[in-house]
C-alpha cells in the first residue's frame, strides 16, 4: 500500500492504495457538474466539462469534517477532490500541487481538515507602510500553506515620543478617504487597492481582518484633531472624557466598514492607561458600533490589567479576543470566562524586526515545531487542546522600531522562515511525524518549487 504523501501541512488521514496517477498532456481540471454554478468555477479559475480519463475533477460534497475540509481520491485514471465549500476545494488543490512536485500522485484516499478555524498572521502596516506587492506575496504564501486569515494593523505610532514631544512622533493611518482629508498618511491604500487585496485573498481562500486601533496607539487621530487627545493633545491616547474622541473613531469605522468584505472587524483597544472606567465604556461602545455595522467585533485582550475590577465583569461578552500577553489577559485570566480566544502570545509568536525583545530576528521555528501548538501560551500557561473557546492562533510581525533601517523584503523573509511550521501546528498539529530537519527541508522544497 502507498505511504502517505508528505505535504505541508500534513494530512490528517490517509488510506493508501496501489499504483499512481500521472498527468498527461490531455489532463484537465474541471468541475464535475454544472450545478456547481458559474460562481464556483470562476472562484477556482476552472470550467465545466464532461470528465474523462486523466482529469482532475472537483465537486461539492459533504465530508463530515466541516466547511474547510476536503477528500482527495487518487486512482490511475484520475483524481477527484470533494469538499463542502469552494474553500475546501482550494485546500485540496494546494495539497495536490505539492504532491505533483514529485511527478506522480500515489493512489489512495486523503481525508483532511483543520484543527482550528482561525489560522492567521498579523502584519503591522500602521507603523511602517508595506507595499501592495509584498501584501500580495504574503497572501499567496499563506494560501499555499492553508492559512486563512490576514490581519492588517492599519494605524499606529512609535512607542515613545521623541524628546517627550508627541507632535514629533512618527505615525501612520493607511486607508485613504475623501471623507477624512488629512487623516491618511502620505503612503496609504486607496479603495481600489484595498479591493485588490480582497480579490486576491478570496482567490487564495483567505479572509482579511482589518484592524483600526484605538483609544491608545492613536496619534494619527490626535494629529487629525488635537482636541480629542489626552493631555491637550500631547499624547498617543485619546481623551475619552471628551465624547468627540469616541465619535470620531466611530465615524471612521462607519466610513471604512463597507470596504471590508470579511465578517470580522478589529477595534484594537489595547494598552490604554488613562482611565479604566472610560476604557470599559469605550470597549463596550465600540463593540456595539462594530456590530451595528454588520461585523463581528474583535479586540486585544486587556481585562486583567485595564478593567476597573481586573476581570471581564460588565464587558460585552461577544467580542473575539486576541490573547497577546498573559499579564493583560491570558489563559489563567480567561479560565472562568466564555470569551472566544485567539492565541497571539507575545513571548512565543511576536516578531519585532531588529528589536532586542520578543524575536528581533525571527521566531524559533524549531522550538515551535517541537513544543508549540495553538493551545500553548508562555510561562507554562495553556488551555486544554480542543477547548471550544480557542479559535486558533494569530502570530504577528510588529514594526515597533519605526526609525530603524530595514527592508520590507527582510520582513517577508522573517515571516516566511517560520510560516510552514506555524501552518503545520494550526492545521494538524503533530501529525507531520517528521523530525524538524526533515520537515524544514520539506517546507523549503515546496517554497522553492512553488515560487514566490
């Protein structure tokens, strides 16, 4: 019987057959049935036809393992990929492309599905503008390894004010709209450019999660209207005692929400130190506003340190929380709560290029491969594997050092060198069954052979 093909991420289940399938000059990729609809065919870039010998056939069918699952059956006369959704079919084709690099597909049946619904990456474009080309490359790279969410952190500023003067601080807001002249940075994304992100992401089975961060990290808002800033505007914190501050943020969300096609919208809400009670009111107000715009609100965890009572009492219970730091809100703080969580633990999953904190020169991919899964946080804290509150993981690259000289190409390389490991752990965990050196070679071979 044929052994399981080695792909990244590894298959959940494999039943080996005998023989192999090879492409012929006449092989086609087709939809099995016109009932699949023109929309699906267009999304996958294929057409309808009567299937024949040597074809790769895609069809919609339940697999029993959720919307992102698929079944791949290879026989000498052809390959059939079945899935309940177009996204599942896309993942099946990514597996097939990797197997075909060897020249032939071993006959057998693969059943495959992700362990977690959120398998993401976050990129800070607020502190440092990132070109369209790099974001397009990152989307393609993520799609190759079945990651499914790209969070773009769209506004931020340097951490400390130069000479204590916030008017000298570098900051960025990366969406441009005529409704807010002067809010956007010189380098910002137009509606057409954002639409191109969304189009490419959809083609690679990725959802974009936009993040507009307030009430801290808000120098761009304060530069736009100094009257809404704490300490008479000499701050990167909004003055939440001034209703105009929250009103402006809500107006910005209202303006840009129609740009965003995905179901989730992140409103930041991290590291605000001026008033715990006002922070709580802002958190609840923004969560309700985002929901009124037809989006699921997300925020960074901060309850343990920032809330009036040090816990989640009185906070909107239906916000998805990125747990980024155990001291702000980690597994121990969340143990008795019902919040849905995404693991973005800073000690394990943050890259800050060139920094002497977190991981200034890339994540420790070998350690992650041998010791980490999405339920594992830092300092021995973790949730139970399969905890229904845990949606998955969202590693991040932050451009804290806004004045340092490094290229976006290096940023891409820092992401790329650990992305295969992260994808493996988010999709099927320890299922790879290979020592790290062999797995790393498998990732490198696929990265090289499949192109940028």
